[in-house]
């Protein structure tokens, strides 16, 4: 069993929440507390949705750790869907913990780091400037990799990617990774002359630039490229806290 204060201290020992205090508007950390009850089970998910909360409560969780929380820079009126989500958390004494950019960027536990490992990127270095921080990684691939082969390596639960733009080499030698909604960072990948850029979402804006620059791009899906970090944190909780955990899979297909 753990209090929310103990869990907050543990998560902060793993993730540098303060580093992104100015760059990240997502209110990293404990977003909704419980009434002081000890937590005996944790749930992990990508999004702070009502479906996520209902499934976490049904599973007996006392805290939900998510990548996309409820708060994004500006105060919201407690009405509509926002009210229903908060009300459900309070009614079920379910705490909410959110970590956004610090989880994208973490060199071993983060979304980009896990994707880099799956793809076989060696000697990785920071890539993808966002809010004054580089939150992705790039490097040379351990072995030449076809774009479709790369797709297979990063698929979650066998789900297909959102888009694949095979505009470049048949076999990729170098790769840059930046999870989630980082379509425009393809321009950085083009400028740094990598063979393959892997992210979550695509954009009409980059299509012809990618085609003319002969770069391969995998838009693996915002959701599917960001399951990895929360699952790594879940593994750390199981290993170090010896607490029961469950991943709540609520895919959007986007």
C-alpha cells in the first residue's frame, strides 16, 4: 500500500518534472488527490478519459497514472465533460497523476527512448526541439531496416500505423523518433538528413516536403506511440514498489 504522497515522491524520483515546468502546460504531477486513503492498486493509461476512469475504478485501482491529463495551461470551468470526469474521480476516491513531456523525453523510460530501443537505434542523441528542450532521439540503426519492417517493430497490439510515407531509401540507416503530435518536427528530421522519421501524427503540410526530400516517415498513431512510457513506469512500480498494477488500453486509432 502507498499514500499518494509516497507515490508522488516515487514518480518524481524517476521523472524530472521540474525541468519542464516552463515548457509544459500540462500540470505534471498529482492532478486530483484522494481523501488520504492508502492506494493498493495502480492503473496506467494514455488518456484521462471517463472510459479510462470507469475501467480503472472497476479494476479496483486507487490512482490512475496518465500521459495526457485533465489540465492544459488554462483553468477550465467545472462543467460538461470536465465536470463529469472530476466528479467520477471524487465519487470513487480515485486519484489522478499526469506526466506529459517529462515522460516523452526520459532517456530510458520515455516514449521516444522505448521506440528507439524497439527500432534498434544505437548511440542515440537528443532530437526534436520543443519548448527549449529536445524530447526525442536520433541515431544510427543497428542494422539496415526497411520502412515496413520498422512499422512491425513499433506496432502496439498489432494495430496498423496511422500513415506511412515511403518516400526515401529502401533500407534506412538512420532514424529519428519523436512520439505523439510531432508532425511538423519532420522538418527537423529533413534538415538533419535522417533516413526515417517516426512520430505519432501526420500533417498535410509536410507531405510534399517529405516527398521532395526523399525521407521515409511513419506516423504510428498518437496513441500507439505513447503507450510505451506509461507501461515502462508501470513496470518500475511493479518492480520497485511491489504494488499491483494494470494497464488500461483505450485506443483511439489516431
